C-alpha cells in the first residue's frame, strides 16, 4: 500500500525481483486500473500473480475493518482470501473481476464519494448562510441520520466535525484530490457516459484552491462593460 504511480511501480519491480514463481503480490493502494492490468500481465509472464485490491475505510478501517474490492484471477483470490477476511468487516470484501477490476471499482467508488461530499457541502453551506434562522448544523446532521433518506456515515462524520467546530472556522476551504476523481471523469468521457455531478464535484475542488478566480474577474469586467454593473476594486 504505497502511493500510486512511480512509488507503486518501483515497489512492484523491486518485489518481483525477490519473490518466487507461484507467489502473489497484492496492490492495496489506489493505482490506476490500466496500470494494474499492465502490471498483472507482465508479472504473469514471470509466474507471479498480482491482485489489485481497492481499499476503502480511511483511518476508521483500523477500528471497523476495510471494504476491499479485489481484482485478479479467482483461484489466486481464493488462495489468499483469509487475508481479506481478516482485514474486512462481515461481507466487506469481494472478488469483483479480472485484473484491474478491483482498482476500477475503487476508482468509481471515489468518484461517487466526490459527488456525495459536494452535495453535503452545498446543503450545509446554504443552511449556514441563512443567518436569520441561526441553525445548529450539528443538531441537523444528527437529526438527518435518524431515518432520513440522506442518512450516511459521512453525515455522522459531519456531525462530529460540527461538534468540534460549529462554524468550521479553523478549517481552510482548500480541497485536494488524490487522482481517482480525475480518472473517473476521464473514463466517463472515454465511454461516452454522462457524469455531470461527479465532473462538477471535481471541478469544485479545483476552484477551492484558488485564492481568487481569474474567471470571476473576467465575468465581473464583462458585466461592467456591457451593462455598467458595479465592479469591486481591490
């Protein structure tokens, strides 16, 4: 479990030179699924098996187990299945397909996560902006987890976050992305699948990193030019 790209490539190449024919390597990181397909084929020619195990659960996996999405040869999966059974909660792991399938499913999983996070973010921002109601966001997050259709583990985490910092005043609104969202959007484009919500969620992360949007400046300047609308000066 190392970062995708170069670190994973280097690690697999190093291990491939040390293990023996008939051994199995498991990549539990967030590798690009096409890399996993390529690596599995290259290792197979050496008699070494590779399983790509998409892993979800974050730091909480230490307490409740990890959700594992495994790709590769089914016979190899069955041979090392006790490993996954030990790491996952009940019904929390599955062989999802051939080599690359595990990381592909995890990639889409993370794309969905982007959209879910963005949906919660926008909803709580709207409520936070309604100053006249002085809404208790922690209380609402807790309420929504009691049988509502949008209850979730993410909403439980939102409740915890608002409990620690009701207005998130200590948190900067800078949101990174680790790559899977970009890959999901690229895959949607490659397969002519409309995925507007996931795509816009990714683009919102880019916007969060701007100190000031040049695009917004362009819009303000143009509104001033065509309609005489006021422009806020720096």
